[in-house]
């Protein structure tokens, strides 16, 4: 099955073994990235396309009569026009739960770095402050223990559950937020607005939908504690980024630690990348990208390709010629 991987560089910087994909596809063409003008020339001969973030809209799909499978190398499929694919009888698959441990680990690392002050200590040592110190150690008055602190989890799916388990193992008290739009609060949940002023850390793990877009807005930020930490390893669009920048400058919340932004990669003048912005840590959408997690993506891509090529139903099929959206 002639297969084209349009943005392999987003998954493999050179440390992955893609042999399983090469064995599942015949042939496999890998491109580090594909600009819009190169989409059609590269995809015209293909029966299967592997994409991570390359956009395949209705216009592109209408020009690809040979294409029968789109294998997304991620969980989100918003870069593919699913309705157009269904109409054209194209099967779409994704990859699932490959990065649960990696993202949970990254989330807890952001929390721990905030409370242990390791980045700040490292910077002080490199600046020579320890070498000049009058005593045997340096002390940061902001260093705190996390045991006994309250973690608010918004989104209690696979990722939220793993983060909660990690946090509880470290002695944190986990509170689960009810959906902001919910009319009734489920047992074991706390109404969103009531949870905000009660937690030391608010960690987001919900999908980006019309309901959740901008849920952390100026009003939500004002309800949080002035020393609270906001952590977002989910989707940038959950947060009103301008409002967050203002809240941080006005010391309405204590700090933010983010792995995602609304626009990725962000422009240099992004409001949360300002040099004078206090108490914000930004990592480059890297929480998912542990080597082990990327190997799982390769394995799932292979399984989806093999199942489709041999007439079976791919294990992570999102839509197919006989399915509804």
C-alpha cells in the first residue's frame, strides 16, 4: 500500500526506528515536513497518508481519488475534514493513550519545579551566587513542600486520572472539578466555580471544545487564589492568554506553567512570552514526546496500516466507509 508520511519530522528527529512502518507500507515515503503547495504532488499517488498536524481539508481530499486511508499520528483529528473523508469513503485512524505516562510526568514536573524552585536554584548556582555565599547552602523563601496541598483536576479522563494518582502518591489532596456548564454536580466532584478559590494548583486535562474554549478567562482567574499555580498540558485554547498575562502581572494568581499555547509555534510577541512577565514557565508542547511515547505511536500506526491493508478494521478507527461521525 503506497503510503506517504507528510510530516515525519514532527515525530522523529532521528532517534526512532521506523522499520515497522516501512514493513507495513510498500512503499513508504517520509518527508520531514510538507508545505501546502507540496501536498497534492506528494499525495496524488498515495493510497494511505500519515499525518500529524498537516491539514487535509475537503478541497485537498477531493483531488485524491486514490487515497483510502488517513492515519493520524496523534489523538486529535481536527486537522482532517472527517465529514469529507467519510463522504469519499476514506478511513481515518488515530493514536490513543500513547503519552499518558509522559504527559502526567511532565505535569507533575511542572508542579514540582514550581514548589522546589529547582530552575531558580540552578540559575543562581550558574550565576556564581553559591560560590559567593557566606553559608554552606542557598535558601529560597518560596520553596515549599507539595504534600498536603490541594490539586484541582479539570478533566478526569485517562490523563487526569494518571496525574491524580501521581499527585496522591506525593501526598497531595486531589479535588475533581465538575464541568463549568454542568447543571448538576456528580458525586465526588466539586462545582468548578467553588473549586477555583480552594486549590493550590489547577491542572487542565480536558479536550478543547466549544464548551471548554476560554474556560480559564479573566473571571476564573480572579476567583483563583493569589498564590495558586495554573498548569495547562492540554490545549492552549482552554485559556484566555491575554487575561492570564494580565492576571500574572497584577499578581492575581501566583504562577502559570504551560506546555501548550493557542498558536503553535507561537509568534515572538506572544503575550505569555514577554521577557518581563513574572512567574510563567512555558515548555514547547513537549509533554507528549518522550521516546517511549513516540515508539507507541509508531506501533499504533503500524497496527492501523496492517489491519487496513489486510481487510480488517483498524484498532483505532475513527471513521470508515460504513461508519457515522
